[in-house]
């Protein structure tokens, strides 16, 4: 089989050292090569197959001179005697006639470096290529006789990671990229994940052999993806946030599927799917996106809907898991009519939800103030979550409503999906600008200002960067932050709101409905921040009680606890200190955009980005979400801070959330590594008429604060006009 694989590689123009295949050591013609030394390798019929590779069972001889070829062939053939014992151990049954074998004689490559490529990580990570390389011949690498360096390559992010290593081997970027390109070609040729041996001499890469990876058995594909959700939960989220988010996603999806199907047995059958809608990996929150696909597959026209859903959330890899839930034809028909009905009534249902939320929100605010017992506060926490999620599921249908009509309206190609009247996301900006104007004219100690400040906190006190992470300090939980923000803007010019509206343009029904869905989506986002504000208020109150009881050092330490751990008896100092150390380590890690596992999630995977790979590029490309063209100075931002001045500059960031609107308002334009047509960056940039490009790979690593760039959001390109790094923010 090994010989057959080499022939396939050679026929597909892969650079394989010249070779011949022989069966008789007495009849060898070496005229195929002008070299004096050869590699003599086994080629057993069942070697290098997908089920059993027979790895290590047969002899290989390197640097064999011409005069010793005959002896080497004999020794390789003799090693085939090992096969019976191996097959006995592995319980493999082949007849004697089936055990055909030959010997490969291959030109010897005096390699500078040799190694192995796995197109998927054999421990069970499907979207990670592994390259292990050492100096000299491959035998030294395989037998651990030389120091090696292992590179991990995320096939979705197109990023190399470098595991801690004592080796000084540092392959050139061009060689690394060549190895990845060749390995992907070989994977495509065999349509399997492959184990590939290679040698490098100078700048030339030689493939010595290739076989399927036998440790990757077919099984359940588990996909973790942070597209879109990273807007809500950037970086690392603490245990209390993880708990709350997990419960909300589980309960909302249960409510939504029940709303559409009215089938309790189906809910029970899919309980494990609902339980894992989101997952925390190394402290970062991901969609377990295969479970989303499993639910979407229940819908009519699911293949088309999944594609639209991927487009709107900015999911680049269209791989869909292999798991489905079997349902009857009758239930399929019921779901079809039910789904269409709820799509039709979505706008009116969203209005009802907003009224209901406003009513219960006031009630729960009062109850929180009146409750002073840990158990009662935690019970109230769960009660609020259950009450809200039982009706909040209509927001999922509204998301689908917005996605479908935005797609039908032409998506990013149609500028008419902007200019949404009174969009909720812009109201906090207008309100805080008014607050700053009042502070300038009346003073921050005036009664008029104090009333307006209190009103702002009541309406928008939860709107801040990272607002859905319970541990985030907000204007509601820490009013001094609002005072600091207003004070920092007193010397700045405040943009006057443009009172004149653009003349109404005739729009088709798709555009109207898309704008309606987007508008309702932004309202629900603001209300969602208020819901998380209630949860934050409860936990901070619990934290205060735990501090008074001597169970915690600071009230904010409560966010390091999972909800089920909180009671009036335990002392948490040691646990919290241990968690703080753990989460400091998580913060220093790189969190891949996407991880694909087979059968089970590999825990605590640690990777450090190999920074050497970032080249000095002159231009970058991404997806335009708001058209326009500007030239200006770059400011790289990884977090929102009141002291950041983005006025007249082009913001470059990994992603944004609703709390960034105050920064985006002053900027020239926005470049983001992540995002989609309906991400926060896209919606707000369109409303602010700021050009924006998202999905720009490595933007925060290639562009530096102080660079001058041309942002062309008509073509989706960014040109670097002048370099002059000032340092990131």
C-alpha cells in the first residue's frame, strides 16, 4: 500500500524522491537514479491503510550504498515475518495469499530537516494541523533521538501556534506555509486526514511517504465557534457569567423549540443538545455550534436557512455536524406551518415582549431591593432567569426574521438596510452627549444635571463595553464611572445631532421587514443588557453579605463562584484565590476562533501564537459591512477606556460590542478581525455612516497605532500608506 500511495503522490505532481518497487533482491535496476545512497523501505499489502498502519512493524534502512542494496532488501523482507504476531495481537485476519509485499528503493535525501505532518491532530482535533520537525534524517525525529519543534496550525484561523520547546529549530515562514499547502493537497488527493513524512533540503520539500491517520475513528463531530458570541463575551468570562449564560441559552432554546413543535417528547429527546448550546473553553465562551445546527435541521428548508444563518453571523467555515434528530413526517409538516406563522407574527410578538419586559423589570428591581437573604436572593436570581427566558425565545425567531429578510434584501450590497429610525443602539450615545452638554452649561453639581444623571443610569446604566459579563463594572453598579466619563469629555467638542432626516426612499418589502427585524433585535439587545444588570445587582448584593459574614474578601469575588457553590456556610477565600490564578492564566492564552473535535472535547488545550509568521504586508482584505472610503491614522484598541481618543482616527480591533458605540461615533472608520453583516460593528457603523470592514485576518497584529491607511469599504481593502508605530492601546 505504501508503494501505491507514493505512486499516487507522484502522479499528482507531489515532489517525491525518485523510487522503484521491487519484489526480488536479485533483480534490481538502480539506473533510475544517479545518487549513490538510497532508502530501502517496506511496502506490505495492508501497511499504511486507514484501519491499521502496521507502523513500526517492518524494517527501514537509510543511507544504503549501492553495494548493500541486496542485503537491505533481504532484511526488509525478513521483517515481514513479524506480521503474524502483530495481526494476532490486533485481531486482524488475512489469508496467506492476501499478504502481498514488495520493497521500495528510494533516492536518499540528505535532509537539513525532517519531520512528520498530521493534517488533523491525532488526539482528536480535526481543524488543527500538526508539524513536528527536527534536524537531520527522519529516523532521528521518529525515534526521539533529536530535539524537535512542534508547530500547530489552526486551519480556520490560518494561524501557527508554537508549543513550549527547548529546541532552537525555527523554520522559515515560507517553508511552513509550503508544508501546509502540500499537506492540504495530499489530504484532498486521498480525501482523508493524512500522516505525512517529509524532508527539507535547502528550500526544497520532499514527501517521503503518506498514510491515513488511524487514530481518528469516525464519530461525533463537536464544533466550538466564537463567531458573533465574542461580541457579547470577549476574552475570558468568570464562572458566575458562564453559569448564567449556560442556563439562559438552554432555557431559551427549550422554550423556542417547544413554541414551534408543542412536543414535550422531542424536548426530552434533545435534552443533551439544549444542555450544551454554549460551552466554556479555557475561560472563553463558545457556541457548541453543532447543537445549533441540530436544532436548525428541524426547520423546513434547513440547508438554505443554515447557509443564511452562517452568512449573517459571519461563520466562515460551512462545515455542519453529522448529527440529526429523527422526527415524523407529521411533525415536519406541523413545524413548517408553525414556523411560518411565528415568522409572520414576529413584529407584533416583539412589541408585546418589550412591554412585558418593561413591566416585570420594574417589579424585579423592587424585589431585589427588598431581599437581604442569600438563599432568597439566589432563588430570585433563578426565578428572574426562568420567567424572562420563558418568553424571550421569540427573540430567536426575530433573529431568523431579520436574517432571512436581510438576505432577501441583498444584505451588505443594499445600503437601504441602514437609516433605521430611532434605532435603540444610538439612544445611549445621544443621551450621554446630552448629559455632557448639561454638565458644561449647568455644572455637574446642579439639580438639573443630577436628575438627568439618575435618569441616564436608570435607562442606560448597563450599556457599557463587556455589558453581558456579570463581572463587568457598569454605570449602574459603579456610578462613579459615569462621573469620570463625563468629566473626561468636558473639554471635548460634542457633535450636534443632525435633526434633518434623509428623504424617504421607496423600499421594497424585503428591506422594510429587514429593518423592522434589525430594529427589534437592537431593542432586545438593550433589554438583554438590563436583564444581565439585574443578575449583576443580585450577585453583588450576595457578595456584600458574604463579605460581612467573613466568607469573601471583596464583594466582586462572588463572580469567581458558580451559582450552585454559593451558600451561607462555606468560606471561599482559598477557592477564589485558586480561581483567580487559573483565570489569570486563561487571560494570557490565545483563544482560537474555532475548534473542531471528534467524539470528545480535548480539555485545557494551550497554544501560544507563533508571532514570527506575521509578515510586513502592504494591504489587507475583509468583508465590507458599511460602505465608504477614508484615509487616516490607525488606533489599535483591545478594550474600551474613557481616556481613549478615537476622534478622526480609524479604529482597529478584534471585535466590538454595544458598549463601543461611544468610541465608534467619533472615529473615521472601523476595521475588525471579527464580525458579520448583522454584528454590532456592522449595524452601528451603517447608522453612523462610518465605513467598516470586518473579518480582516490578523488586523490587530499587522496594523499598528500610528500607521496611515486607506480604508476602502467599497472594495473591502485596507492599504498601508505610511508606517510609524506609536504602540497599541
